C-alpha cells in the first residue's frame, strides 16, 4: 500500500536538507517557498553547511537554520553524521524533505528518528526514504529549478511560482549603497561597521560635487572571475583584465566602478585585473575575501551589470534580478544556467561541449579561449544602454 501523502499527514516540524553549493541553494529557493506555501503553520528548519546558510538566514520561508559544520562540531566521516543525527533527534521533527541527493542525508534523518523522509530516490537511498520520488526523463532535461519543484509535485505538494527568492534587509542594502557611493566618490570606507555620521556628511558633500561635474551616470559593474568547479569553468583572468581596461578607457578616468567579487582564493586574479593597465587601477575595487555572503549579495544588488563565470554568485545575481553576462565553458547552460530573463549567456558551440569536465580533456580550452573581451564588452554596453543610470 502506498504511503499517505505528506500533505495529508500535515507535519508541524519540518527539516529541509539544503544542497551544499551556493548556486544549487539559490536554485532551491522556489522549492523552499513551495514547502512553506503548503505548510504555512509549520516550523521549518533548514539544515545547511556554513557557506550557504546566509541564503536561508534571510529567507521568510525558513524559521531556523541549523548549521552542519563538518570541520568542527560534526567532523569525521562516521562520527560527524552520527553525532548530527543524535543532536537532531532531540528536536523531534515530523518530516525531513531532502533537497540534497546524497544517501548520507537519508541515513542521518533515519537515525534521527524522523518518520517522514522524502526526496528523490537517488544514490541508493530509495529503501531508506518513506516517501521516495523517481526522476522522470522529462525532469532530467529541465532546468534545476524545475528539478526540485518536480520532486515536490511528486510528493503531492501544490507547486508555488518558479522564480528565485533572495531577500535582503533594507539595512544591509543601505550599507552596501553607502559602500558603493564611497567607491564612486573615491572616499576610504570600512567594511566592519556602518559609516559614521561624519563620514556620511562628507560622502553626501562629495557625492553632490561629483554630480555637479556631470558624472551622475557612473555605472557599477561586478566581476566574478572565480568558479570552484575548476578551470574549465573559468574565463581566463587575462580576458577579464582586458575587459576592465576597455571599460575604464571608454567610461573615462572616474566614470565607472568595477567591483571584483570572490573569496581570498580569487585575490590574485583581482590584482591581475587591477594591474593590467594604467587606467584600470583607478576604477577596480578588490572585494575578494573581504565580504561574507550576505555582504556580497548586497553589493551585487548595487551593480548595474554583473559579468561572471558559471558559479554560485551567477545564481545570486539572477535571484536579485540584476542584469548579468555569464561566460560558459564546459558546463550545461540549459540545466544550470542563470534562471533569469535579465541574463545573457556567452558561449562557443563546439562539438565537444558541454563536456562537464573540470579540466579540458583536449588541453585547448577553446570553449573559453575563443570568447573575446570585446564580445563581452559589446553585450555590456547594450545592457547599460537600456538602464537609466
């Protein structure tokens, strides 16, 4: 006999197991909203690894975030999951909805004594799930936003809208706007605290003087040269540098701001972009390794256009409705591309692409090398021409 539908069981304490990558987590936000829509009175807890937790800490669809920190509290291949299961058991969850595909997620929720365990029947975990969903051939061909929504439909839930959902508090957005204003007016700023009244006053005076000089339309352009997957996802940093030089030359000595995003792993790339020409250093702001995810999201919200590799921050820009240009190499632009009508994709159709490899199997990386900085600049100008700056 088939198990009763989750909606009929009406769980009041729900644990959602998040995916482990920023981009994947953003693509699950419509599914998380679907869960909230179907269980409006339930207490929903998101189980997430530290680097994606900020996405859900700000979500109105989630009541609590439980951090699965594998480096300290839950370290060890066996000890960590066992301890996590023991700790989760104390919360007496009624249901666990597993957006992550791994068998570990099913085992942990089983050991935690959670009676309803729902998710795709993948990674050999079908027998562990109380409510398993098979993946159809049709779903495999869709964008991943639909992949997660289809799972919930398979569980009998009524799907909510498919649009991405990233919420930023007004205070955080205001902070980011002040930081960007300081960049535009070339005023030193601190990332550690809100600007003091004295600095705000000085900023307002400098901003007024800048506008009087006829420089009201100062575009803010985000660069994201990194991608954790591997070099087959990364447009060569030299091409980002060439693009920065073209932008800075054409927009004038103080007519644009280029913000380079990323972790401290991307700092070398940011410096190469900054140092490429005599013009670029006056415009490039290296924010690599200087922000947490919430701060990075708020600063992306301030961008007029975001130039990026296929990465987590690409999906953040899509979730914030920021116009973007994404350079695709080895990965699938249909299944995991930016889910936004504000996004432009630049790619080269080769007989070997998408190969889905971290490194080019043929050693030439032509899918990325053949994309010129001028190709991207033309698209960037087209986007800016449609915006009121």
